[in-house]
C-alpha cells in the first residue's frame, strides 16, 4: 500500500506540473485529471496502510475521502470540459495564447468555468475542497499510528498534496489568460455565448457542484455502504445530515455552509468598504504616465507560456522541456532584430 500511495503522489504532482505547462485548454484539463486521480490513489493507499496497522476507523475515513473525491471530480471536471467545448464552439480555438477577452463575450460560460475551477483547486466554495479536507484529516490523524511505513509515507503524502494544491493555481492561468485578458485573435474577439441548450447542460453540472460543495454530508450514507462493502466497519466515517460534516472517531467537523457564508461576508466587506470610503473623497481622473510607450496592446499581456515559465525553471529537470529560439536579424544589420520565434514542447515520458 505504500507503493500505491507513492504512485498516487507522483501522479498528482507530475499531472499538475504538466497541466501548468500546457497552453492547450483541453490538454490542461486532461492533465488535471491525472492529478486528481493521483489524490484518489493516495486515499486508497492510505486506507490500506491504516487497515494493515489495525486502525479501521482511519482506513474507513481515507477510503471515504477518496470515493467522495471521485464523485466531486466527476462533477467539476465534466463542467470544465463542457465549458472548454463551449469556448471551442465559439472560437474554434483551444490554445490559451490565442484566446482572451471571453468574459464579456461569454459571461455565463466564464462564470461556470470559474465555479468548476474552484473545485479543481480545492478552494471553498468549490466542491473539491471538502474531499481534499477529509483526505488531509485522515493523513494528519494517521501520524499517530505507530509504524515505520506510516512515519515515512504519511508526511510525504501530505507534502505532495500540498505541492499539487499549490501548483493547481494553474487554473488562474486558464481564467486570466483565456477569459479576462484582451482578445489575441479575431476568433476570440468575435466570440458569442453558447446556445441555451449548452448552457442548460452546464447549469445542471454547476448545480451538482454547488450541492456537493454545500451539503456533502448527504452522501454520508452512500459512502458508508461503499466502505462497508470492502470489509471496513461502516460506522459513518462521514456523517452530519448534509449541512455539517462530522468525522466519526475523530474530533473534527466542518460546516461548508458556514464557510461559504463567512467568505461571502468577507468578500462583501472587501468590495464595499473601499467604495464607501472612496465616495467621501474627491476623485480626480487623470491619464496615467505610460513612459511614452503608448497604450498597451494584447501582445504585451502575459501569455499562458510566460505564466508557466517560473514553474518550468524550478522543475526543469523533471519536465525536460524542448525549447527552440529562432532569431531573424534585419537584412541590412545583424545587430537589429526583425523577428524572434520561441517554441516549447513538453514531450511525454514515453516519447523521450
């Protein structure tokens, strides 16, 4: 089981690293799936490890967290792929470096993509938050279980989950470059919102994500039966009647509804107080100093490739990218550059 947990950790980190490097929207989502399945494997491996050391309640909790994450992932990833399909239908493009400016042109698709992205990065109120929280609870409380394998595997698993969660900010790239930046192509500039039938399908998936995020305890009975089916004690590893999640045999509980309410109040205060304070002061509109450079163009904005460049530098030995820079000088002078062309390719391990 330690090997299974290690494979899951490696899959989680490598998958999210490849997603961070991807500039193709659907490729990014596909590699994100590898990361999430790695998290599921960590939960399954930890469950077997706890069971081998005789701690059945923690084994049940780890397996329940893994199963819940499978359900959560099926909801938010389906919504992400549907939103990506909506973008592809509207623009004919999948490359983030050629998209941009889609939020005002496709506001519903952008909002639904953002909701699903919250689940993918495991931040509240995203539905992926609760299952990763349960997984971390099982791993952290499992540190008390005696055994050499537990003492080695669990801290590494927690570290790998934290690393993958940090790099999962790759969805900031997808949203910022693809939806909030300025259009980088005529196709993106001429995009139109998806038809009502496509929006209705995405709306159903968004409702499922919202329900899983706010009332995950409703699945407690189903998770209990699934855990019992593999021979672990079905004592309600996750319970609470929906609104509040309580963990059996562990002094931990969480209310997703209250978490969302607190975040809503905090965001309202953060947005409202500056506006209220600003109205009391005299505002003067003036043109910003641009150093004589003129108005910025879409070519000056951050691209998906440049966004991922710092991560690539840190994990260069792991990713082993293939890069090529082609500089074309001006014909009259080798000191003046007419064009610079940059290409980067992330080969699969099987292709190296």
